[in-house]
C-alpha cells in the first residue's frame, strides 16, 4: 500500500518536473545563471506548502527554496536527531533541456529501446549494458532529443515524496527534517547561496549520485589553472632574434604534463591534470587546465609541479612573459565527513532497512555541492538519486529506483530519530 502510493507519487512528480526547463548556463554571470530555474522553484515552493511543510521560503534573490518538517516532539528537538536534504533544480548545459517529453516504458523486457520512431533514435543495449539490470521495471525515458533531467529531479521527487509521507503520517516520530532545493549545481554553483542558518540542520545529504544503492563521502580536491604567455610578434621575414612565439611556449608547457596522469589514463583514487582549452597565436597564448586529486598532500604536490613548470619557462623566456594563476574550486569532503562518522553509519543502516543489503560506497571523481557545503560547515554525504546516463539524450530513471530511494530517505529519518549516541 505504502509502496504503491510512493510509486505513483515519485512517477507523477518526475514526469511533471522533467517538463520544466531549468537548464543552467556556464557563461552567464547572473544569480541564478538562468532565470527559468525560478519556474521550478516556484512550483516546489507551492508544493512544500501544499504537503504541509513549515517555514517554507523562497529566496527570491538567490533562487533557493527551503522547507522544514519540525520535530514531532520536544524530546526529539536535539540537533543529534536533525538531518537535511539538498537537491539541485538545474539541468546540465551539455544537452538540451527545452521541450523535454518524458514517457514511461512499463515493464521493460530487455533489448534496445526506440526513443524516437520518427527520427530513428534508439538506445542500444550493447552501448548501455546497465539496461539489463532494469528488466521488469518501468523506465522514464526521453524522446531522444533532450536530456531527461532526472539529474537531479529524481532526487527532488524522492525528497518531496518522503516529506509528504511524513506529513501524512504524524504518528511517525522524527527530529528536524530540513529541505533545500538549490540552483546551478551543474555549473559549479556549489550551493554557495544556501543559508546555513535558515537550513538549521547540522548535517545534510545531497541526493545526487546516479544508480540506486550507491553513495559517496569523498570527492576530489580541485583547482583551475590558467597560464598566460606574452610573446613578441614580428614579420616572419625579419623575425630572427626578435620573435618570441607565445603559442609555441604554450605547447612546450603542455608537453611537460605527465602523460599517464590524464583523465583518459586514470581511474579510482588516481588524480590527474586535464587540459581544458588552449587559445593563442604568436603574440599571446592561454592554457586552461584543471587539477584533481583525492589526497590533499598529493594535490598540493600537483600544484607545486605546475608552479615548477611555469618557473622553468620564466627562467628560459623571462619572468615578464609568463603568468600562472591557480584558483581553488572545491575540496575533498572526506576530511569533514570523517568528523561526523554517524552520517555514514546511519546511511548504511537506512539502506539495509530499505532492503538494499550491499550499498556501494565510491569516491566520486568530481565535485558536488556537498564538497563545498561540507567545508562551509554542513557535512553532506551524497546519496544516489537513481538516474542513469546523466547529462545526455539517453538519460533515464527507473520509477522503482526513485520509489526505493524515497524509502531509503524515510529509513534515514528514522535512524536519526533512534539516535542516542550524541546530544
Ligand atoms: Zn546532479
């Protein structure tokens, strides 16, 4: 009965949210990066009020939606029983989010899936072998022309449904459950405008990993770096002894990077340097790259290495010609999560209670809003939302994964309610 209710609720919500275009922008300088994210923010604001959440608030300046389920009794008002959920409203700029037409393939039988008959767009099992594990389930799919946006609307659907369930069942005891929906995660927003005082929970979970049953308490340390080379351009016929070719110096710099420490040659806990873009000519050249490592010590060594490369070029061509700017972007959340180990043990407990016997903990080879939130003082482990093939036209989410996810969140709230080991 409960499961049927949850199934219908998460499905209806995902289909409704998917149709709202909330694509964020990498180039915009506004907050949020696209005004259309307010369309979903407004919907979620209304919905939180309808389900009976308290202190529902829409921050009109930063496009953040808040809501709370207050503790059900005085005895549960201690911070030890409080937890929060943070999910993002935007979708990735990598694929179109306009005119999304989600549809449900019931009882998937296995094999290829025709997404768009007219245009011959097919999701092939050979290319996406993970399809096999969803045989018998009901898949929400795209028409092959846009992304689905289950990243992270599947997360929002699960959080909203779990919250509604708690509102409808006042007999279920719990501490504070705080909810926030944020913009611009996909473009490095890092939930920077989430007001921690308003959020009021000492810990949180982002619900934004992909396949069901996976979570992550570890992310990269990350920085961006920009090398600028100033050359001297002169006619090639009279260049001898005068010309300094900035583009060539940029190539020299790129060649210094260790060949085996690139994204295409690394996995697991290995870090890397990644060349993002190069632009240049004889007069001026710029090299953008990013540095990633899980280990803080190794990360610092990588940054030192870059500075060393730039120093070699300065010594060779003159200090005035070479600038290297390194900008930190986010840090591994693990060192913060390790100070609140219950955020992981209670999550494992919740997975087990919801029937997921072997949840998988994986270091996330990227950053999440949780990396930044953790270092701002809100430890935030990342739980899967259930989607697959995010950021592309073959994105999909099984309804059963979202339904199970809502159950995991309810079990987590219950685990915090039962908590006795801290004040
Ligand atoms: Zn996401």
